C-alpha cells in the first residue's frame, strides 16, 4: 500500500434533536469510511442509518478497488431493498442518506446518495467532491435558481435520492487520485447548516485528524446545532 490512513469520527445529537439519527463507520484498516444520516421526519431514521453502517462493517475487503466498490454497492442495495420492503409492509418510510469513501493503492472512490458530503483538503485548499441530491440542486442545475440564492431556500432539505425510499436506488460514484497529506471530510448536513466552506477549509488544516474533527463539531455545537452532526476526517500519508 503506497498510503496509510489516520482517521477519526465524531457524532453528536446536537442542541435540538432528542435522537441521533446519524451513524458512522471508521474502518481505516480496510480503507473504508461511511457517514449515514437517517432522514428526519421519517419513521426509524436511526434504524436506516444503522443498517447501512452495520452492512458495510461486514463487507469483506479485497485488493482490487473495482471489486471492493462492487461489494459495497451490493451491500447498500441489499439494505435499500430491505428498508423498502419493510416500508411497504408497515405503510411507513425509513430512509437514510449515505456517503462512502473507499481507498486502494493510489486511488479512492466516493459513493453517495442524498446530501451527506465529501470534501477534500489539499495544500490548504478545500474542494467539495460530491453534489447534493436535493430539490434545490436540481433547481440550480436547470437554471431556475442561482447558487447564491440557494442558502435558506425552503426546499433546501428536500432530498431527492436516499437509501430506503425507492426500490430503484441510484448511487452516484466518482473516482480520484490520492496525494500525500490529503485530508478528506465525510459529514452529515448538520455540519454545513452552521459551518461555511471557508471555515471548513481552515479547520481541516489544524492538528491531526481527531483534532480537526473535534474543532468542526465544537463550532457546530457553539452555533446551536439544530440537527445531528457527524464528521469523519481521513488523513492520507505516504508510506
């Protein structure tokens, strides 16, 4: 392996919610990290996110990235099928967003559905590697809304894609090269509701992975944390 990983996960219920519907997984030894956000307003969102994390925690790692991606996709699809069947049987919905980071060799793959995000911090600069699956993002893509006007839009929390809400789940996928001292941030939307990208850029460069994660969550809590907040910071080091 040309790289090793130093990673840390923190999840917090926040200042308003009584139940933490976020779940996270840190399998640095396998090159696998996950953040899942149970959909608020739906029944058993915490169960949905936990099922995703439990399933991915059992995926057997393998040397090839393509095969590893396939195993992860199969596991998420199986959870989607189970949740959808339960929803139909009980006339209720249980869903979750998900962001997965997989790393092998010189490359990594992101898989996601919903508005949980993946950021990359490289040489002091922050880039968002995922696009939210939300109604607002669709408006922006179709030219119906300027991105500058998207903040605070009433459709901002309307997720258009998630695990468990449809029998036809489409996970989005992207692949990219790793570099020494990269830092990756997986997070639920409880973070970006309170912390701007410029602040994420600054805080991701502080201390080690655990310190950066703590700083991000503490800032969210200091600003009221109206939602659950979960962050996973992964630091890449050349071996």
